């Protein structure tokens, strides 16, 4: 086999590999898109409370709950949680900010997110976030109404109730 | 198909040298633009020189792969194209992309509308929050279109090199344009599907 033949074979192998990767990605994408997922809804019974949420005084109007999907291995999403806490702290009626610890197979024993959380910290022990809601981006912030209905979901770096304003 | 006349080999060497000289100039431009972009970016774990070197090597690797895929595709249609003729020409065509990167990253005092026309919607800050489809095609601007035209020219020239007499220009350009557009669409589809898989249903209502 000459050097030219070897290059020809290598080029052909690269082409076959590229076509294979494109086809595999396309099939994986199609299978993912036809899968049905639940619309997110905040239901405390589906998650394990690691830090309790603060109880609100009955006279106060009900507040929104902002839940950030946090991986303990992701400094970027923890930074987003802290930035969101700093951004909303000065509000007259701040939302109840909460952390949902995701993709964590074992119950986290000691962790420090570096911020007080009115909405508490929760462990997604049964992979609701990934498997039932179909979510995969860490730092995603869910804005739930006081009754648990989803109002919006936004990426890290965005203030949920003013999505056009980056932090 | 007949063999090219004598003297064609010497001309091919001369053309190759010229093509590689242009490619080296473009590589220098890429390095400078990437270095300046890395220097002005927020804190990164890589030094600007290392970040620029990694970016340039990645760009070279993708161009090498693109040329390999081009050679193999032409071969599957019974057409002979030399990798050495295609790779430097494709890399030279990427100079428009380097200009687009500098337009976005260095934020010169160009009006936003011009930047979007030239570099595509990726020049808008809002595109970071856009969906995977919009992100995959966010680079589609005049400079990308120009790169596609230059890449088509590279393929059409490489196609004529080994054939004697040289086939008519119109069918060569048509075939080359189809291949370049096919590669472009395939790469965008791969990015769209990959981003979509990566983020699942995140940010959907």
C-alpha cells in the first residue's frame, strides 16, 4: 500500500466517521424530542429538604419561589445563585430563593452555598429535574408562583422576572 | 481523462507554495485576533498566548478535517482532488471568519446594525439566551456567506487541477457550491442537535 493509498483510506475513514456521528446525533436528537416530559411544578413532597424554608408571617402577601438548579460540582451555577441573592436582597418583597441540588446520587452531608436561602435547600433524590422535567442545564432558574405553578425558566446570568437584564 | 501537459507539475508546486504562504499569513492573523480576544476577556485559567495557540490549533485541525472530508467526498464521485491544494485554500477562506470574531470580541465603534449584517446575529448580546436552532445559525452573516463563496472557489479550483482538459467552470462551481453548502448545513445541524441534547427541555415553558 502506497502513502497516497493510506491517505485516501484515512480521508474515507474520516468521511464515514463524520457521517456516522451526524446520523447518530440526529437519531439521538429525534428520540429525545419525541419523549414527553412533565411541565415543572414546585411540589415540596417530591424533594428532600436539606435546609428548611423560612416560614412567612400570615399577614404578608405570598411570595414567588425562585428555584436554582445547582450541581455541587458546578461553581458557575453556585455563583449565579449568590448573584441572584445579592440582586434580590434589597427588594421590598424579595422572592423566596431556593437551591435544588441536582445530579447528586447520595444525600449531601455538608455543603455551603455561601448564601442564606429563604426558600430553603432541597435535594432532588429521585432525579425529578433531569428525568421527569427533562432539564439538563445547571444554573437554570425556575420562577414558581406561591401556589407552585411555573411562571418562567431562565438560564444562569439572567434575572428571572426581568429576563432582558443580564446580571 | 487525459493527463495534464508537461510543466503542470511545476506549476502545481508553485501554486501550492503560494497557497501555503497565504495560509501562513491567515494563521498569523488568527493568532493575533485570538490573542487580543483572550487578553480582553474576563479572567481565564489560560494565558492569552496559550488560549490563542489552542484556538489556532483547533482552527487548523477543523480545516484539515474539512479538507479530508472534501477529498473523500470528491473521490466517492470519481473526482480527484489533492488535500494539499484544498487545505491551504480553505484555511485562507477562514480569514473572513477571523474578521467576524474580531468584530464581535473587540467591539469596535461600528454601528450594531453593521456588525449584525457582517458577523450575523451572534453580534447581539441577546443571542446567548436564544434557542439552540438560533444559536447554531447565529453566525450567518455577510462574512460567513463570503467564506462559503471562497470555499466554493477553493473546491472548484482544486477540481480543475487534476482534470485535463479542465471541465467547464459552471458545472464545477455548481458541484463545489453544493458540497460546500452540504458541509455547512451538516455542521449547523450537528451543532443544533448537539446543543439541544445538551440542554434538554431547559428554559422551555
